């Protein structure tokens, strides 16, 4: 298994199966810089260029060698990588980045999933956490930690198509404010969501949502629960940047309900949402017009600029 040795070599590139690239994930300028630098690192790794790859490591960077020892700094890491490329000819890595977190002005961590491919061998898969530090204005690798993944690559890849949902969102009009949050669960097995509808100064409705990949039905499904004892299930389908969710639910009153909810990706900081074909207890209800949902940070920035 490539595992612990080679994972110290991988960093973060765009999730190739996703319809949204790294520049379209609503991240900060520094995080974009990290992703671009790491994409360069992975390119060097995949062409077997030890010097170029080693230059991406911090002076304090600690890389686990094939012999189980640590090489510290680019000068020591380069020969270790040369040995790896010599002994594992043709090795390639594909990496999906799902989360970048800033810990301070000069430190960040990135979490993702890596797949190693080598001619004649089975693929190796792992979850990783990479730590970066800023040296002389440039983001450098200082360490990489790994865990074997209990979640199949296909599941992570399919849910990765909804990576743009991760974050805190708000839409507001004169009648109500809707706040929504989406987060990855452990090992990227599911996307967990919460929502609440605020009318005036009170919470009118709130609940949770879990989004997952169904490998038998070959589709994304979601389950929703609200504070009025209602629950439901949705089936997701995609056409370009538009996702349609057919929802069937049971209200706390025992009535059956259904709707078709439509999410449309617009840009890193916004998407639209609408609900059509709505019915409760067999009675049709009016459609909910399309609304624009924005990231909370974007909303705050807009409000500040208007003052």
C-alpha cells in the first residue's frame, strides 16, 4: 500500500468529478492561492519532478520517508522523493479538496481525499489533513496526516458535486429571513444541514437535513426533519448547475405533502432556490417564487458597504 509514505507527498487539486472548479467554491484569496500552489505541487509529483515538488515544503516541513524516518526541510525531502519516484515509477495521485480552514494569518489546514494509482497495482485511497504555513508571503507545506477512509471514493465524489453548498447562507425579504448551514460530516460520508425560518423576532420553523449518496439507487438522497414533528425524503437530480429535489414528506399533523425544490448554482457566493408543484393533503398550493440565497459573509459585506 502506498498509504503513509506517499500521502505525505500529496496536496490539493480540484475535485475533477465536480461541476464547480476551485475558483468557484466561495473561498478567500489566500485559500485560492493555497489551492493553486498545491495544484502546481501535484503536477510536479505526477511528472516525477522531485526538485520542484520539494520546493513546496516549508523549512520546517516534516516528510515521512519510505524507510519510516522523517526528512525535514526541502533539502532533505528532495532526495527522499527522488528515491520514491525511482522505486515507484509511474505513480500518480488525484486529490479532492473538500475543506480549507484558516487557523491564523499564517497557518491553514486543508482536508480532502486522495487516490494513488500505479501501473499494475490496485488504487489506494485515504483521507488526509494537510497543514500549511506562510513563509515570506508564500504558503508552504509543513505536514500531512492521514487516515484510511471507511467511505468509498464513489460516495465522496458524488457528494463532492454539492461542495458549493458548504457554508452559511441567508435569504431575506420583508416577510421572513431563512438561515441555512451546510457542513461535511466525518470523513465526508454525508452533508449535514440545518435551517431556520425567522419571522419578526421569533423562529417560526427550524430543522435539520442530511444529504447522502445512495449506491443502490445510484442517486443523491436527502432526509429532512423539522421541529413540528414533520419529516421527509428527497431525491436529487442534476442538469448542469441546476439541481431538482423531489420531496415527499409527512407533516406533524399526519398529512402527506410533496414539492419540487430547485437549487441553481449562480456563483461562489450565491444560488437560487424555488419550490414548485407543492401539495398538502392532496390540495395544490401556490409555487414559491425563486429567491436568491447568499453567503452570510457576503451579506454582511454588502450591508457594511451600504452604510
